[in-house]
């Protein structure tokens, strides 16, 4: 096992750095009080217990974490039969076979971007040159968004995820703009169907099994859930590996360990360190704490991933793999639907980096790593490398 010297200070809320205990009260950036669960087993309990409601957390008077939370009609806020129905409709786009079939496309994208980085030479930025454009192109391909519209999508989503530089009014305006764009795109695809998720959703709508509002909201949800988090995860995984030169060198010689290493990198440095809030609908015991009805709970996915009772040497990068499943993609019925696609992109990016740049390292400059600030997820705005 190799010690990973990742700087996890980044844009983490203070309570993630300062709190002690398995279940602790916190003050959110929105000024509300919630319970924070930092234990792996208790976190899994909260994420699967129906007495903790995502729908209740999306009501107007529920305690809030910040302004970048899912709206009530988002699939991420739904429960019960409606959630199950919508998730079933889109799950085919993220099936094992469908994701595996995208491997060649993702490899070609990564190769194209790495060619450009190689031409640029040492000092290149992996975020601008690879981690940002690749997930955008992949998501546009899955949804059926024309490649030339990708940058418009990126600008909209970055505003919606920003929790400091944009107001709720600005977010609402951008959400409307994005919904109008998807509505127009749906109208175009109805006349020119293609092999993509929006075309599938149009067919479901035309059969009467999906309302237009549900179709538009699904498009928004999948875009928001799949872009910024994957950009962040690719950058953070690369940073984690580059922070451990010994592990990087070992993987260049033993690429068969990459799949296990990629899971470890996802565990060590999750782009989404916290679950969405849930509100108790009745008193529930969580460890030594009784969460009262109406109180909100969040799970620290980051702390759960570093629970020493579950992961021996939790801050170490184990290239041989671990038995326990990390919480980076959540747990339970709201577990990230796009996890297989995110995994595919992280694995292929790392695979290509190791193959193309066996001596890759952080650039020897004052600030090779710059964190993004003010986002609901964690990520880097710059990752400069030499080779």
C-alpha cells in the first residue's frame, strides 16, 4: 500500500475538517442546522432508510444546505413509484452493455485531447485540455446534444452549480434558458430521431408514459448530475495519482492493476463529498443520536470513504483493491445512475495518461494545482503537468 499525499483541504466546508464524532450537528452555508453523519455504516443506514425523505428535503421550508440543491420535480428529489418509474425509463442508457459500447468513443476522445496536450508540451493543463472537454462531449453524445452546442451547455451548468458567484434569480433564469433549449432540441429530434437518450425519451413521451415536463426535467437532471461531477472526479483522480509518484510508476509497469487503482482513487478523493440532505419524517435513532421528525441529515461520503473500521489504512492507495464498496456514488435507491459512465471515463483517462506519459508529474511551478471555489462539487480549475 502506498501513502497518498493528496491535499484534501480544497473547497471543503469547515465542518468536514473540524468535526469529530460519528453524528454531529452542523451549520450549513445557507444558515440552517442539520445532522452530519460521518460513519460508513451509519451513512449507509441513512441513505437506505425510507424514514429519511429526499422529497421532504426539497420542500420550500425544509432546512437547506446551499442554493445548488435539486428542485422538487427532479428525479433526485423523488421517491416511491414515480422515482422508480423515471429511473427505469433512463436506466437503459446506462446499462452495462451500453456503457461498454461507449468505450471506443471515449478512448478516441481521450486520445484526441492527449494529442493536443502532447503538442502543447510540458506545462500543459490537464483540466482545460482533458478533464473539462471530455465529459462534456461524452454527455452530449449520450443525451443527443449537437457537439457545437456543448459550450452553451457548459456555461449553463457551471452557473447552476455555482454557489457563490450566482444568485438564486440567476440560477432560475439559466434553468429556464436550458429548459427552453432542451424543448427546442426535443422538437428537432422528433423530426430527425437519432440513437440517443433524448430520442428514447421522446418515444416514451409519445406513448403517453412520460409528460413533457418530466422529459425536460430528466434532461436537466442528467446534464447537471453528469457533467460537473465527472469533470471534478477526473481531475481529482489524476491529482491523487500524481501525488504518489511511486504508485504512478508502478501502474505504468503493471497496468492490470488499473481497475482496482481507479476505484481507490474514486474512494480517496470524491468530487461530491456530501450526500443531498434528507429530512426525517419521524424520530429515527442514528448511532447515539435521535433525529427528530423535521430535522435534516446529510452523509459525509468523504468521511465514510475514510472510515478506518471499513478500510484498513484508509488514506493509503491500495493498488490491489479492497472488498468494501466506497460511497462516492452514494448508496440505495438514489445511488448515482451514471456511475458506470463516470467510472469508464476515469479509467480510460488514467489508462491513456499512464500509457502516453509514463513520466508524468506535477509541474515544477509555484501553483500547479488550483482549486475551483464556490461550487457545489469539488474540483480543480488548473492541474499543470510536466513529463
